[in-house]
C-alpha cells in the first residue's frame, strides 16, 4: 500500500476533501483553545462585561448560553481532533487498492453496509462543523451588542472559527456533490477485482500444494542417497 495515491480522480477528490477537512478541523481546534475571540477573551473567559454576569445571576434557572457555547465548543474540538486524524489517514494511507487488502472491507462495501471514505468524511466533518457553529452562534448572540459597538475587536480565533465551520458545512458538501457527479461509482471496479481475487485463489492454493509436494518428494529421494553414501 503506497502513500499519497493520486492516480485517478477518485483519489484526487478524496485527497482534496481530506485536506479541506484537515484545514477546517485545525481552525476549529485553534478557535476553541485560544482566547482571541473578542477583546482578547474567548470561550473560557468568565465574561466579557459585567452586564452579562448580572444577567446570568438573575436567570440561574434559564438556559445559560455562556455554558452552552463552552460545551458545544468542547464537543466540536474533540470531534475535530478525531476527524483530523481520519483526514490524515485517508489522505496519506488510503489508496484505491486498500479495500482489496481486507476481506471484510470490500464485502461490506459491495453489500452497502460500509461507508466510502468521502461519505465518512462528509458525515464527520458535518457533525464537527455543526457543533462548532452552535458554539460560535451562541457566542455571537451572547455578545451581539458589544460586537455591534466595537466590531474591530473581533480577534483571529473568532474569524478562524468562522472559516472552520464554513469549510466543514458549506465547502465540503459542495465538493462532495461535485465528486458524486464527476467521479464514476467504484463498485464495478470492486466487483471485478473481487472476482479476480476469487479466481486466483484456487490457482495459488494449487501452486502451493504442488510446490510443497515436490519439496517433500525431493527430500524423500535424497534421504536414501545420503544413507547409502556413508561408509
């Protein structure tokens, strides 16, 4: 299995989507873990101003948007880490011959019980971008008045976060749809390769049996010669 297989259109689209997803996941992780959202404060700051603190203390039983943005931000960060690792695997280690290396993989793909790499990337990126969009939206809604008054105070974490969910939720589905239209279905090739493997398997077993039988006969013929050659 060779790395970075870009020989066919399927591999190129898979590599492009993996790079796209990796960029979006890195942006999401950077946005969640850094404090440069608004006036050098981020999701993990206590508050941007005193007014939001007073509002939260007066409505303790009401849905807390500040806690919600942190929870969704943490979930999206964890999903971004796993999705980024998946993107690296599909970009560097997965080739068109990988499903043939595992007997259960091509069987599940042909039976429609397994996801193709680009479909799996679409789902994981979509959930990652969706959870981060919730966190990003709660933060924007929570501090909309402060942002409206001082729009220039929005930092790099806020804008990179916006880039992250835009890549994961908007650009990736567009690329996936284009791939489904342009790239032919790989199922016919999988069926041909699977039939070829099934036809070659008896031949390989017969060759191995014949070679083993020949070696056994050769050793048995050599044994009497060694015995009679001794003085």
